[in-house]
């Protein structure tokens, strides 16, 4: 049986900071043991140690999410250590800042591999385990950009649309085979993370401006609690900001009527930051 509390086990990628660390804290506060995975081994070790100093059960793991075999190794290690896995949050992500005509193949593949392919690798590694134990939940972090893209974010937009579609496919497949395993997708609005500083592309000024804007956003710890509570409540679509809903509705209405993409379609950034 899925256990979101004491005795449960969560595996979270991108856990050294940002949303992943917020998710780790939220899971730990519920009493779960948390396997915190990140490419930055020193940073994830420090983050896990900080949570342990607060009395929580955490285990740091170095993980390159673009390596399918490494994902399988983490899955096997988790089962060896804990004998179960209840929740997997595929959260690792990077962004890009170039207009589409300047995006290099290296930049494109970097974003797609980290943001989209890694989610498939996580599902591929952990779903067989969950199906065998007959419980478990798979979550992935998409973005508000899964619903309306931003300019100069072609690879990120494509990846996050893909994550949302992938997780919907996961849920539909599980339902079709009547599996008790469940799935969800998180679509956060602006969150105070260092996502833009870890973006790819040569425009350092754009990264710095994006970072400054993003850090007016929601506290990652709040995102973590929203996510874990929504999973516990059985939600598939998980949002952090209701302020994105009017823009989503406008986009869909235009698609179903004029068929045009409105040139002035944008988020209400003032409302987004006010509700963070």
C-alpha cells in the first residue's frame, strides 16, 4: 500500500536545491525516508546532511539523470536499502535562453535530455518495481510552459509539453492495465530557484535577468508541500499558481475559435508574483 508517511520511501531528482529540495523537505516532514539524487554530489550531500541535522531520514545519491543505467542503479540501491519505493519525483531540469534560430544542437539535446528523456528513464527504472510491489506513485515536474510557452525557450517549452504528455500517457497506460500504481504531473509557475543560472546558451545577461525575475517567485518549500499534498489527495494535474489559469483558458479558447495564437497572450506576471 502506498505510504506517504512514516515508513514510506521517496526518491527525488534535482534534490540538491530548488523544487527538488523543497519536495525532499516536504516528504521528510511527513516521516518518509528520502533518497535525494543530484548530479552535484557535494551539493546534494550537504543538502541531505542539513535535513538529517533537523532529524529527518535522507540519503544522498549522485545521479546523472541523462544516464538510463545510472537511474536503474539508483532504483536497485533504493530497494536494497529500503525494500520499497512509494513516490518518485522526476524533477531535475535546466533551461535555455536562445531564440530558435540560434539554438545549437548541443543546447537542444542538453535541455531535452535533462528535462524530458530523464523522466522516461525514471519511469523506466522505477515502474517495474512499483508494478511488482503493487503500489507506488510517479510524479514529474513539467512547468506552466507546458501550457503556454515563452519566447527564447524553444527546447524548454518542447520538453515541458513533452513531460506533461508523457505523464498523461503513463497514467492512461496504468489505467488500461488496471494497475494500482498512480501518476501525476507538476506544472509550477515562477519559483525562486537557480534554474536560469543553470540554463544553457551564451547570453549571460539574459540568464541573469531571468534569474532576478524568477526569484520573486514562490518558495520551493511551499511547492514541495503543495506537491506532496496533491499526490496524497489523488490529483493528476498539480499547479502552484491559479493565476496561470486565465491565460490557459484564453489560449484554449483561441484554439477552438479563431485558431490563432494571440500575439499578446502572456501570463499576468504581477498576479503570479503577488500569489507566490
